[in-house]
C-alpha cells in the first residue's frame, strides 16, 4: 500500500455528501448514458439541500425492476432477534438507474412498541444516509398488532400517503413498510420466524385503500425480494468517524460469482479526488446467494468514500448495484 498524505475532512452538511455521490454517479454513467447522468445528478444534488421526507426525489420509477441488478435477490431472510432498543428501518435509495430498499439500524427514542416505533421513524424521520429517502408523510395516527396466525396488522391514517408518485415508487414504498414492520417484529421476538409472516395494511381502520393512488391494499402482503438492494454497506455508517484502525467493513450482498469489488477513494474539500485502494471480497454464502461479507482496511488518517459493487461482465468498467459511504479516519 502506497503511503499518501492525510486528506482534509469534507465540509459539513448533507449537501457536501451529496456532491460527492453525485460526482461519482456522473463518472459511472459518462460512457453509458449521458441523458441519464443529467437527470440523476440533478435529482441527487437537489435532494440533499432541502428539507422534508421525499422532497425533490424521483416521483417516477418502472413498476418492475429493470436494471442489471434486477432479480439478483431471490429471497429476503428475516432479521434475527436482538435488543428491542434497536430499530431496523428500511429506506428507498438510488443505485445506478434503480431504486432499491436499504436498511439502517436506529436507536429507539420513544415509548412505542417496536413495530410502531420503527414505522414511525420510517414515516417521520430522515435516513442517516442522504442518498436514501422516504415518500411517506408523518401520520397523525399509527398502530400495529399481531395475530396468532403470524399476521401483522398495521393501521395508519390516510395523511401518511400525501406524496404523488407513480406505480413503481408506490410499490417500493409499500414494500418499505412491509420490510420495516416484519424486521421490527422479528428482531423484537414478536413473531414466529419459522413460518411465513404477512402484513395487512389498514387505512383509518379499513381495508382496500388505494395507497399513493396506485396500489390497492386489499390483501395481506409479504416481503418482495425484487426490491431489495443487491449490495448494502452496514458498517461503516454514512458520515462516521473512527479514531482507530483497522476499519472493519461489514455488509450484505449478492453476485453471480459470489465475489464483490470494493474501492476506497480519497475525499478532499467534499469531492472525491482519487482512488486510494481497491480489492475484492467473497460472500461466504456463495454465488447468487444473498449473504453477509466482511473485510478490514488500514488507511491513514483522512476522509474517504468506500464503494462496494459488482463488476458488470457484459460492460467492463460499469459498476452494478453500487453502494457507498463516506467515512473519516481521525488522527489518534
């Protein structure tokens, strides 16, 4: 590993982080589709500099996934039981020309039971990563219950559906609710994870509501693996600072070969300046299986963007399913 001088810490604020991600997105697409670059980069830049859940994010998305990463995730295992004080929350997020589901772990800060607490966070708060977003509005009423048949019933007020979106994003938003509710229930030990879990969504106490004007909530729902991101970085968290190395990287992913590529790039003045390290990591679950991965890095103090992706075998240089995080290694 070649020694490089420490990189300055990027300027504070979501806009600086968004600048980095927009710049990298444009670089990835320059040789693929110039029109897509402009549209996506503008969306990313605007999304980080405004307030409110879902404001200025995409309102149009195909009803079915169509990118090179589509169909890679064929099953979506439930989370395992852990501390009830940790909330799993799913968000929507960009990867290449698609929008997928990404999970964050949050600390519980209210007295709600776990399912309601996780859903309230999903609908009312902002994700930690500014590249993620939600199209839900904060509801005036929200409740949840679980039947003996492993059916979670969520009852939410109609004001949660204030955003105007198309079928594709409406489907992803409903999937976001299903994943968050089932994850919270599983982690809190409230459901039998050995049998299928369904989620029934009521709106103001009634079934059959047309969610976002696009999706009828007329029957119980289960996890749809099509919308799960093929790669996501669990640690380090976006914008985190570490005072010690090695930097342990953990995440979840799937690839046709069972191998993912990673890249660590220096960040100067809020912009990616140059690549510093790169390599590969194996997914122990094997080819075409969604599983966790881990590896360690020992970079010198500085600010970095860590990216993990699948190399497209059909188009050398194109990165599929990419996820990235900004991280700072502080001087001891």
